[in-house]
C-alpha cells in the first residue's frame, strides 16, 4: 500500500601447508621405505581435499540462495522473500524436520545481512568470512537505512546531539493501520515531498555561534571578549525532493508506537534536519476488538441453537477459519476462550493471545400460542425461578 504525504514532514583467508623435512630419517630400519616414499600418493590427495574444504568454508553460506533471490534483488524483494519463507520454515511448523532449526537460523542470518546495505556490500565483497572478521556493522544498525536507528525504535533519539548545533523540528505523522496488518504485518510505502537545503550562489547572513576568547593580561589578570566565528556563510535554498520511505508494520505492533526516520524532518539552514516519526494508529475493526494481545468478538445465536447446540466457523483476520462447536446449553453472555487465536506478541511473534467469544441469544420475534407455551413448559419441565438480587455484586 502507498501513502502520499505532501509538504515538509525523513579477504578470503589463505591456506598454508608446511612441507615435511626432505631429509630421510637416520633411524629408519634398513630395507623399510620411509614415510616420504608414500607422500606423492596419499598426501597429494589429502592436500586437495583440504583445499576444497577450506575453500568451501571461506566461501560460507550463500545468503542469496537461502532467500531464493537474485544478487540484484531489491530490499523490498528480500523482505518479501524472508516473510514468506519464515512462515514456511518455522520449526513449530516443521516438527518432523531435524534440520528445521538450522534452516530457520540460516534464513535469519541471510535476512540480517542482505537487508542491511552496508553488510550486504561487505558480504558481496568478502563473503560471510569477511563479516566474521569484524567488517560487519553492529546489530543495532539493521534496518537503519529504512527505519532510522532500530535500537531506538520506540522512544528516544539515537543521535548524540551537540547542543550547540541547531536542529530542525521533528515531524510526527499518524500512520493508520488495520487490525489485519497488525495480525499479519505489512510494508507501507510513503511518498512525500521533503524540503532539502541545497547550496546556492552568493552569501547570506547566518546565525553562527559566538565564542568567548580569554586573554591573559598579567599575573592573575585575564580578559574575556566575545568573538564572532563568522558573519557570512554560503547561501542555501530549500528545494523539494520526492522521497519514498518504506515502513514495516510489524506483527503485534501496538497503538501509539513510533517508527523514526532519522534526518527526515524539518530542515535547518544552519544545522541538521529533525526526524520524521510515524506514529501507529490502529483503526477500529467491525468484527474484532483488541485488548492487549487478545481479540474479543460477539456471536449471536438463536434460542434453538442456545438450547440444542450448534457448529459454526469464524473468519479470522488472515482468512483462516476458527471452528466453534457446542453441544451444551449456551447461556446469554457466556464466553468461550480459543487460546492461540489472538494477536501475535510484538516482542515474540511465536506467542499469541486468545480469542474471547461472547454469545448473545436472539429470542423469537413472533409470539407463542397458548398450545406452544404449554408444550414448551412440558418439554422443559422448569418451574418459575423469579429472583430479585444485586447483579452488580458490589461493583
């Protein structure tokens, strides 16, 4: 989906083989061949085998093959491939596969590298071995090209700011997401026009900081004077540039969470731009209501179904069916818990909340005849139960 936002708002390792000494053993029994007499055959094959194994180890895993994408695949294609394969290869879905955990870990490693621009460049140049030898960036930089600083995703500014450097204002934009997107996740493209400071001909008056200079006049005597660092700076102008930002709606994201894009906010001609923050706003759903990781819904059944039982399917947020079967009397207001059918937990998507179903009973609209009333009384064999009490129980 796309959202339009206008106006200012974000060396492979070498293998060394040490040859044995060419000098024959002085203590070798006469008539017995020395070890070097056998070397041309088995030692050569051993060296070839070691070279093959070490070459394979140096090459490491083929992350592109693991994700099933080409070397020219875009970041969007990589993310889509990961999301699809993560569902297919998850160990919980493959309990009979002894390599399920290994496959899933390989998939995560491939995504971590190829989704990061710098890590991908290092991997393309040096292979996985290059990443192991300290060429990779820190884990907190993952997704930084698209989501700002991932480690500070929901609060705080990751930039260590110099208080003397002026900074443009931050921009907060509400990003409306559906409950279906909260359940399954999604990628949203945001197209916006961003004002960017570009150098222009001429000079301009600036608001540069002033410095205090201290001069020693004599023993114990100092003079402090204020000195302007500069009074003119290169001229700049603001030019609107179209930017396409990609926001990942993660499964289980909560209302009010923020996705920051560092440096995508309001510009400042004498400093650095502010940040652009997308604040999640979860829209109301016609069928389900969210409470934490749990989902609530109401189901209306007929009086006959309430007395005799029923079966039905509820369409979930991703389209799968939740089956309900009752062979007992269902009272108005009765609740049914379906564990694991709620929303995924944001911190651990493998954990899901519950689906809580409240039943309403719809009574017949037509009045019963006298014969029907008597027949119903005989059938149910229930006398009068008239009771007046405090239903609020003190609340």
